[in-house]
C-alpha cells in the first residue's frame, strides 16, 4: 500500500464525525462538567409543574460552580455573575408555595441550596470588602455580618454625597436600627481615624456597590424563606432531632449541614460550634459560664432555662444526643417516622437537670464525743511491758536529777560548751544503778557489726600510732 492510499484511509476513518457521535459528545460529556456561572437558564414557573421545577433545580445544584474572585480585576466583574442562584428565586418560591410534591425530594434539594446561598452571600460580601476597603479598611473587622456591612456602606455613601457630618451619621445609624449602640460607637470612632472622606470611588463603582447590597439582601431573604419552610416541615423530616431541641434549632442545624444525612456525619464535638457568631474586635473574649462554642444549640430552651454555670456541661450532653437522634432519623428515611427516641433522650436530659438542681443529701451531723483526759487502757503483756520500758526514765537519769545535801555537784561540759550537772551519778548509788541496770540499748545485727568494725579500725589506728612513737 502506498502512502497516498494509507492517508486516504485515515481520512475516511477519522476525518469526519457522524451526527450520532456529535450528539454523544453533547449529551453525555457536557452534563458531567460543572455548569459555568453564566449558563444557568431560568425556567418559567408558570409553564412547568412543581416536580419539573424541583428536577431542574436539582440539576442546577449538581452542576453548579461557584464564582471565584481570585485572579480577576474587581472593577471589571459583573455583579450579576456573582450570584447566579438569585435568578432562580422565583422558581424556589414557587416550590415553597406548592404542596403537591414529595416532601423528602423537596427537602433534600432545598438543603443542598442553603449552603450554596450562604457561599454566594459570602462571595458578594468579599466583593464589597475588596472594593470598599480602599476607602474604609477597618469596617469589615467591625461589622462581620454581610447584610449589616452592605447597609452601612450604602448609608455612609449616601450621607457622604450629601455632605453630612459625624452627628448626622450618628442620628442616621440610630434611625436605621441595623446596628446596636456599641457598633454605632465603634464605627463612628473608626470613621474619625481610618475613613478617607475625600476619596471618590466613581459612579460606576457606587452603582456596583448598590447592586451588591441588593443582591445580599435578596439572597438573605431567600435563605430565610427556605429556613422557615424547613422549620414548618421539620417534624416530618427529623422528628427525633425536633423533639430534642425544637423545630427552630433543628431546622438551623439541618440547613447548615445540608440535610439530615449531612448532620448525622458531623461529630458531636463539632455540633456546638454550628451557628457561632464571628468574634467582634470590640467585644469581650470571656463568656459567662466558660462556654466558647456558643452556637445554635446553646440557644435552645432546654439550656437557656439553666444557670450559666451549667451551660457548658449541658451543651456537650445535648450535642451527643443530637448526633444520635440525627442518625436515627436517617435510618427512618422512607419509612415510618416517630420521635420515640428523641422524647426518651430529652426526658433523660431533663432528669439529669433535675438532679443538678437538687440540694445535696447531707446527713444528720453527729456531735463528737466528750474527750477524756485519763490515759487510754492498753492490753497488758510481756511485749507491751517491754515496749513501755523503752520510753521510761532510767535510773541513771533519775540520779542525775537528784543532788546530795551539803555537797558540791560534779559537772561536765558537753560538745556545745554547756555545763551539765551529774547529780548523784558519781556516788555509790550511781554505781549500784549501773551494775544493776539490765537495760541494754537495742541494736540490729547490722548495726552491731558496723560498731564492731569501727572499734577494730580505731584500735588499729591506735596500734599504728603507738608503733610510730
């Protein structure tokens, strides 16, 4: 075969693709790729049934790709591209208002959307911070909440354009009601030091900030509507978790975890941190009762009724039971659901709470017996008599304490240079006492051997000295 014939055969085999191969490439490969941000299509909720809306929404969630701010010029970014799920808000609201659909399917889809909405809010929030930090760099550390940050930025720019002063800012912040007194004070104090009042951002940047603020508010409202819907249906979705902490706390935990299955996979030591607010720079680090994991679980009614000293102990106990209850609810998916285990564990926790409130069981105090000054009675016998003899005063000591009438006492000087009297020890009575004394100091065999060796060594030394002399 010549080279030309070989090349012709290759062209016939690989040069052209049929329509079936093109369709295969379009239909089988493309769905596995993440959907670009700009390719999400909005379906008219009035022209589709609820099941179709849920199916389309589930497909969008599976193919969703979040927007990344890395490596992009902030001024050239389109604000609408930051939150593509906001375009599906009408479809989501139509699903929430409909009742003719399976609850498990809707719940699983909505729980998957909740973290995506939170991530989009965070992306838009970072976008605003990256733009506005050039003019007010400390604001994001003072106000970590995205909605409050967007509202404050919009208020500051509107008042700055009108030439208002600091007292007007104070009054306007109080009228808005978005910040508390401490946040108002901290923001106003920071404006005097780090706020660049003379810096102009431009009309295009201000319009983008306004659009970003509207997106954050819309996404927050949509997330709140989904959370309220889950709260209303939580008794059918997770009855045991709801029996433990109530529908509101249960819906917040499940929405954060992305479903009851995701909640069951979280270790109980991490459950207490879910929903913990970001620490503000002007707030105190100490928490009453020593509780640092101050999340959704700590706000439940079963813990708030207790004093602050018991919060840390009860949060740990309740987190362990929530972890078990979520696993029980997962095992009941698609079957007969009941809250028997949740009620049992709540009753167990309440019993432990009652036990904490009980007064300590202190018995009747008995008075001590009247002390007696007389010596205690001991058992007699040879061993006891020998034991007492060790502590009795010796005859020699008794003679030392006596003095002969009309005679001068003999004295010696001890090692400390003190003069010690000998009393009647040098008299005939002392000699009789020494001869009649049957008491010998007790020494162990080892001690006796050491004394004998020391005596022999001393005698050898004296012999050597005598020989030299």
